[in-house]
């Protein structure tokens, strides 16, 4: 392999890159997300193509990093690691732009060729750190596109995006067992279906076994912002153990929400057991009560969500088949977390048994 520093081909190539950076548009806006991300994509393309054309390998990235940092010491983002991310960024999405590639006029083409460039242009609307998470943690462009759209729609921060990828939101959303097609108008049915997940993942608990439903409910309420994030966009918290009276008898809903987009109340019942058909009948009763007592004329039918520790999908489908009210059944999972500072002070099983003796 020839010495890159003495290579005329390399010298001319890196000269063009430096000239590109020095243009007034790039120089003035390199800290602005869209321009920065567009530039990283084009830089990744150039690195990818040059490595394909030569036998320089990763030595190219190392040398390019040194040259760009020397030329632009005030600009961050030219480390070897970040240049590798640029290359991976282009590699991940390059099939979106077919065989035409992206040339020096790449930025001017955005919007003029919507079929080839519309999807990739969405990546320019989110921060670079978000993009890195998506193209390194997702397995295909459909999944990546989902997280890009959700990030834009919900204005997710990096930590929120990381959590949603970690808990596999892409494969959980819209996967609950429900009867929405039979109980809601088509548009509302589709929206309600996309609102539910299976399973719901609660990784913010600080409980140790044995769990009971009231402890779980209290944890969900004490971490309501994280719980709402897991429920999804549009949920407004109304109350826990929400009291309703039917025929002079008192009933208490585990959790009551109002969904702003669906324009309806949502009853969430927690069952720290496997789903049984009787739960659907009780939920149907609660939904009828809320529709009669709380629902206003412009509200849509109340929806129920049964969160259980386990379920048999066929059994759940049969249980919901002839239910008149819209409801869904999902599992919920969470990680047991005992704070480190408490672990050493908790008695062991043997110590407890000795005390009892």
C-alpha cells in the first residue's frame, strides 16, 4: 500500500473535501443539524467510494482524520470514530438512492427527486447522535424509518430514543390482541390499534418479589411520566383507583386516562396474573359505566386495556370476539430493580426463616 501522504490521488481527493468544507454555506452552518447531517452523509459517500476504488482501507480514515483536524482545529466531528460513522451512515441508506449516487450538488437535489431522496432526507431532520443510534442499533431501513418518524413526531430526546430501541418498540406497537375492528369505526380502529403495544415494558420499577397489583399500580403512578411515555403519545392521566358508583355500589378503576387524539377515555386494568376470560367481562362492565357516567356527547367510546403478566393469544381472541366494547389485551414485563444501596441491608431468605423459628 502506497503512502497516503505522498499519494497525488489522495492529495487531490482530500483537497476537494477541504474545499467543500470551506464553502460559505458549510462553514457558516456546520453546527446546524440539517446541514451538518447532509455533509456527513456526503462525506460518508466519498469515503465509501474511495475505499472501494483503492486498497487504502481504514488507513484512509485515519489519515483523513488527521488532515481535517489539522486544517479545521475549531470544528469537531473529524475523529476517526466519527468518520467511520459517516461511512456506515452512507452504507446503511445508500440503497435508498438507487444507482445514481450523490454528487457535489447533493444538497441542491433534496426535494427535487422525492422518490429517491425523500426518505433519506428525513434523516437530516434529527440530530446526528440520534442518527448514529438508529443506523447502528436497527437491522433494516423499515425499522430505521419507523424510529426516524417517531422521533420527529414525538420530539424524542436521545435517551428516549435509546430506550424505545432497546425495548423494541418497532416490533411491539400495534401487536395487542383486540376487538377494535368489530367495535370501532375503521379510522378509529386503525389509530387505536397502533396505540396499543404488546408487551408493555416497564424498566423503571424498584420492586422486589413478590409483586402485587397495588404495588405495581403505585410504581406506575409515581413514575407517571415514564409510564405515559411507554403508553405512547396522546395519553393524559386522569387518576388511579378512580371511583365510580353503579346501582349504589362502589367500583374503582385501576388507572383512568383520556386519549387526546382518539378523543376518548381509556381504562387500564392491571392483572398480575395470566389473562382469563372473566377479565374481559369485568372490563366490559367498567367501559359501560364510564360511557354512561363520564363520557360526554362529543367523546368517542371508551377503550379498555387489560395488562396481564401472561396470556394465550387464542384464548384472548375468543374472549373478546363477542364483547360489545372496544378493548385490547397485552402483556407487561419489567425488570426487577433493587437499589444497590439497599441490597446489602436486605435480609436473606435464611435469615428470615431463622427469625421466624
